[in-house]
């Protein structure tokens, strides 16, 4: 019997519950083609950024069995202090050649481990400036929803985790399977554009009031 492709999700303290659940929801809907496990750096419960904690079934040893590792975002402590060392060390448990995926501020962990040096990557647009300051060797592009650089994929914030997981299913098993998963998850199989459309920009001042110019 062929072993299923194993996806291991590494949950750090302060993890965002929505993004934490994306890999299980998306890969879990792919006709039994994937096995998804969730682990923490020590196998203990993990505090989320909300008013509850989660209990995980695995410690970092699960990372040694992973075909793909997903790092969901956590409260962006990286904007004020060093990326938690224990998270970076836990990531080191993954076997060489394991496919690595980050969602949102999960890219800080990959960068802190030196895995993004000289490579294209993305993260949430709100923390792009901080990311550049901390990791100038990374070719950061904050305008896209995700970047596939082969064995390392990075994605922007929140819902872009859906985009990158669907992309991986499409890459692994084709568009038919990915489209079926997207329908089950009630989400587009592919979103056009990038996160540039969501970046806050100042609106030019105008001296014209009302909708008169639009009616002309």
C-alpha cells in the first residue's frame, strides 16, 4: 500500500486559528490523497492569538516524517523581537528535500532559518517593510498572493493560504482534483491578481464635491 503524502503543520504559540486549519481543510478534501498532521515544538498545547488554546497530537518528531511542512502565521512577534528560536530549531527536524510552505508571517520562520536567502518570497503586505529590514538577502515581493520557488513556497496573509494549498494540489494531482476541492471548500480554484489590490494607499485629495464629475 502506497503511503499517503504527509503534510505536517507546525503550530507555534500565538498561531492564527483560521490559517492553522487551512491545510487540514483543503488537503483533507482531496479524495484521501494526503494525510495531515499537526504538531508543536514540544508536543504540548499551543496558545492561539484568540481566547483559546489547541491540543496537538504530535511533537517535532512528526516533522521528520513529512513530505510537506506548512508553517501557519502566528502573532508577529518578529516585528518587535527575534523569531522564536524553538520554532526555527523545530523546523530543522524536517528531512532535507522536504517541501516547505509558509502562510503569512510563517515566512519569518523560513527566513530566520536561512532558507529564503537569495530566493523570491512573499509575506503579508503589512509586515513587508519589517521583513526587508530583518532579512535583506531575501528577494521579497509583497504584491503577490504566493510564490512557488520549487521546494519552498511562501504565501501572503489569511486567505492566500487557501490559494497556495490549492496550487499544490493542482501541481501534485492536476486541475480536476484541485477544482473539486475548491468547490467543496466554496472558494475560487484560482484568484486573479495579487495582494497589491489590498494594500492601503492614500486617496488623492480633491476639491470637487458630489458625483457631478462621474455624471458628465
